[in-house]
């Protein structure tokens, strides 16, 4: 079975400081992993995705994530937080061979303090 | 970029009425669409997979007679919440799968409030 676990339900950082949102996955196969961002009462925006190419994946808005098979992790990072980064972030795994079917993590709410 | 339009964005209805939510892929054809439900401060739960021209595939625990899905064309899937009750109040989001690259695009969601 495939699943993702986001280790923090809420992360708070100061503007200009680094962001780290943690995600661990479980998969019997080489997974496809994603990070999505959701702003209040809005749909989802894809930040980045890993599909077995480079282990360090760069996304939009300065975010990146590193796939570490040995640690079964796919943590999301950003060197310097911006106020507009405050949102809900979801780590997501795609079910093997079921194109488009996604399993979402529990979500991490990111707060950015001025 | 590809756009998925979801309508309405917000709906308030009385208990016992039915509500229809539309999900349209505006600039591509989507043979497969997905419907998710999100409770406040919680994750998205896949409800069903909507396939054009065939019956939807529902996830375990989702009542198919309660949540009717119709995917009558390659650009439109609808979710009808029948005989809505307050416990059906939630945020519903659709997504559409584009082409061979299997890229997913999400709608902006529908906030349903049942009084």
C-alpha cells in the first residue's frame, strides 16, 4: 500500500527564514511524489513533483524537495519564507499504475510571521 | 496553462435538497476526472473516479446513491449531492487528467453548506 505522512500539522516561521515541511512516504514501488499548496478556500496548485528523475526537484516560488530513498522522505524546503507562502501544504503520492489517482497527506499549515 | 473550472464556488442549501457541482476542463479533453472531499483543517479524501462514458468508480465508504457522478462529455463531470444533510457540508474539489502525460489539474473547489 502507498501512503504519505506529514510529520507536522503546523509550522510557524519568521519571514526571511528557511522553511522545512517534512513528509515520509510508504510505497512498494518507486513512487511518484508531489507537493501541492492550497490557499484558503481555493483549489490546489502543484509546487513540484518527483518522478524518478533527479532526486532534488525544484519547483515554483523557490521551493524544492529532495527524494531520499534511504530515509523514505520527500521534505519540502525554501531558503527564505515570504508572507505569501502562508498556506496549507500537502505531500501527495500517486498510486502505482492508476494514472491520476492521488493519496494526500494530512497537510501542514505554514504560518509566516512578519 | 490548462484550466479546470468548477462551479459554483459556494452554495448554501436547505437540508433535503439536491445540489449539483460542475467540473469543466476548459482547454483540454479529460477522459478521467476525480472528485475529492475536504473537511475543515483536514486532508483531501478521494471520493470517486469519474470516467467519460462509463460509471464512476467510488472509493470505499462513499455512497454512490448519495453522491451521483455523471461524466457525459470529455470536458464535463458533475457531482450531485442528493438529499443533502448538514453532515454533507464540506469543501468539494475536482481534478481532471490531461492526456498521455497524465498531468492533473484541479478546480478551485466548491464550499457546500447545508442548513
